[in-house]
C-alpha cells in the first residue's frame, strides 16, 4: 500500500491534492483552486473523514457530506475573517471545491468528479475503472463544495471484481487521463470510436493522445502498470512523470497515486 502526492513542478506551489491509503480503503481528493479558497484543506478534510465502511449509494454519500461540512466551514470562516476583504467575500460566495474518489477493500468504489479508481487484472489484462469515457476529461468536473448542496448527477458508484491477480489503485485527473489513454491506445481495436472522439475534441488532452498513438506498440502491463508500481517513493514518481512530460504524454498538474 502506498499514497504519493506531488505538487506541480514549480517553486512555491501548494499541492491541492490529498491522498490516503488505509488497510481497508484508498482515496484521492483533488482540491480545485480555480474557484473558492482553502481547496487544499478541503481535499485533505474529505480524505481524512472518509468512513471506514463503504458508501454504497448517493443517499449515504449525501448524508456523510452533510454530517462533516460544518466544522470545516466554521474553522475556515474564522481563518478567512483574519484575512478579511476580498478573501472573506470569496469564501462566503464560493466556498471550497474538491473531487473525491475512494475504493474500499471489498471493491466498492465511489467518485464525484474526475479523479479515477482503477482495478487492473494482470492475468486477463482487463482494466476496470470508475470514469465514463476518455473525452469526458475535457469537461468541467463535478465538485464537492463545503457549503452548497451536492448534485446527484455528479455521483457515481460501483463495485470492482477483485481477485488475487488484481491491483487496485486511484489517481487524480491528469495522471488518470494518462493511464486510461494508454490502456485504450494499447487496445485501439476495442476503443476506436472513443479515441476518435477524444482526438477530434482538439484540446490539450487530444495532443497527449496523438503523441501516444504514434507509438507502434504499447505493453500496458509493462510500460504503464509496472512502472507505476515501481514508484515506491515521491521522487521516483516525479522522475517517471518528468519522462512522460518530455514524451508529450501527460499534462502539467498536481499528481496523486494511491495503491491498495
């Protein structure tokens, strides 16, 4: 088990992702700093308060968020009052935003936003995941707000089929896009329509996909899964991602990886 989270490769940048790897669950929360304030605190708060037992439906998820947001809001309100001015107004107007994905030991997963849970079977070579389709990474993600009601459309849940040949892991959006992209490119006969849709979107993600599609052969298990498994420490993951950036396979972001 491991949980690694890296800030953007710049000086003085706050990492807005948060991760946990417990004996019975793993989770990633990606704090969205594009709106609101305290994104990194909200993401950390969400993973720290993840229930021990699996959340199995939207009603339970909504009840859990409803039961934890207030202490966070009150603490941050006090902090915001010390700063005052526009910062305080921004907190009142917008709150704090983050995604969340979690997987429990029984294979149950939940997601809200574009952080993604995966289950890869090394024997069959099949990848299960919590996301929709590759081109949907181009859409604004659903975000959990510390003060506003959830949107039921943003919640997804399911259960992975897990056996001894499986590795269960989760990643924040940019790393997750790379993983799903490489899997689909390595099985382009299965995902032809989805890949065309993602290329035709003409976004920065389309450019990463074009770079990956220039590869004549991808051994997903060896080139993607094993290399991520070999990243035992933050510096190893950083070096790996720096290589992926040089090759034009991945974007500039915070990067989080948790493995069960």
